[in-house]
C-alpha cells in the first residue's frame, strides 16, 4: 500500500484546478502501512520517508492524484500525476518517457530542428522541479542543460536522463543542479557534465544573430531563451534608431536591434564577465561599428545620462527579478519605478520603451500600475503598443499562476 496523504477540509479545490503543490499546513493526516497494519498519524509523526511516492486525497476521501513527499520542505508534496501510484510505479521509465515525449512534440509545433528552446518547464510540463534547455550550436550539435531543483525530480533522475537521451539524442548533457532551492529540499548542489565532457562554451543562432552561451558559468541554465520572440519584435522597431539596452547579460536585445537596422546601440551590464561576453558577441556578429558594451550600474548610468542630456529613440529595460518573494514587492516597486521613470525622461519625443519584469510576485497589476505612476511622475503620456510574455516553450499551466511570470511591454512615450 502506498502512503495516503489526506488534506484538511476545503483544501482540495486548488489541486482540482491544476495546482501542483501541497503545503505542510494543508495536510490533515497520513495513513501508511507499518508492518502489515494501516496506521493513521499526523504528518510529523508519520514514518514515511522523504522521496516516497504518495497518494493525495481530499479530507472526505476523494482521490486527487499522486505525488512525491518531502517533509523537509514547506511544499511537502509535489504532484507528479493524476493516475494512482501503482499505475505510475508499475513502469516509471515509461511514465517519464511519455511526459518528455509530450513536451518535445509540443515544442516541435513552434520550433525548427536548428532552434534552441526550453524543452521542459517544470510544473508547467507536469514534471515539478525539472528544467531542461535544448541548445543547438552552429555546427548543429544538440546540447541539453538539465536542472533538478526538487526531490520529486531527483528521485526519478535515472528515468528522466534515460528518456532525454533516448528522445533527444544529445551531443552533450550538462547538469546544472546548483540552484539554492535544492538545499531547502535537503539536496546537495551539483554542476558537471553527465557523460562525455564537451566544450562549455557554444555558439547558437537566434533570430539570425550569433550568441555565445556559457553552459557551465552562464546565469541560471546558461541563457534566457524566454525573450527570443520579443527580441525579434523589438529588433523590427529599431531601424535608424539610437538604442540603449540595459541589464543586457549577453547583449541579445542589442544585437537584435543591430540586426533590425539600429544606427547605434549601447548595451549595459554591471558584471565585467557579462560585458566581456557582450564584446565577444559583438565581434561574432561584426557589429563593432554600431554597438558597444558598457560596464556600469544601470541605476547610476541612467542618472548620469539624464544629467548630461543624453537622448535615445528606444530603450530596453530587462532587469533581473527585483523580488523573489511576496513580502519584498514594495521594495521592488521602487526599483522598477525608478528605472522606468528615468528611461522615460531619456527618450526622444515618441520614443519607444521596452520594459520587462521576470518576477512572478510582481504581477501584471503591480507592473502596469508602476509604469503608469512612472509616466505620471516623469510627466509623460504612455501608449502601450504590445504586451508580451514568454515564448511557447514556456507554456502557462492553468491552475498554476507561477508559470506565467514574464511581462514585456512595448510602449510609446510622448
């Protein structure tokens, strides 16, 4: 018998709608087999081991699905399927192979073989805690960067890696399981090649722009693939324009601007390593005459540009998440508002502001409210021309709002 986890009364509604987590304070009691006898205890007193597959039930007894338990985490059960546990565990290899194949077939609807994209997007692809990026270099070699961030994915690591190799047939697999959240799950950090060692730095082609990606040392899983379509759109607006690309990371927005015919691009990042990479990417695309990289704090640089009277026709604000928790929203609001307000002042009449937030907690209501207040305080009128999110390789799972995190607004500032 698989351990059964019963929720408190009226706690099942979110799970029925597709939410994939059960928090510790939502659990009423646990039933488990102890030496042939079914025992009922509180979660704290249960003998169920972390990493065990469990079945989740409503308080009244209705079956809700199967998950993996981890008492070390506030998110105590992560749901892995709507099937009963015995069906899943009869052949876990087939179960995960089907999940990965389903995700791959979805991406094939939108992307070519030569495209780089996110192959597995955690809970939104029904594999909690697993991120897989599929990169294709200019030599048509396929690389996977794999990140296991939860115990629920780690316990099925063997099945997942086998399925990825079988379906994708990668040239190289780099595991980058180094997210701090692993430690909260009771897991050690791991970052290394899985199998044959390959070159950690590769060159991919995105929107006909060459980008060097550092699989081992790049931020998160190497590169931010979620803005690919947005970068192409922004590039189409740049002909003849002077462009400021901030928090640039790899220079991707700036290089798309050059591709779109910008007359001058300044790409800014506070990290010397990022600026070094931007300069490599400028050289790869023979963009030295039109684009330059600047190492500076964006907040300070925007102030300096305002004082010196610099003007731009298009400005990109694509900062890292200013908050990763709900309690820091107010502080984040101040940071987002400051850079947006200053950017609006730096734009020529009818200039274009591309402003983004990748923080789920700073939701659309906060984000567009912030843009409106920045416009008010800078005495500007703003027209929102387009609203974008992440690409189709980042599907939004209904019932799981965290899967919809990216806001990208293209605005005209009068």
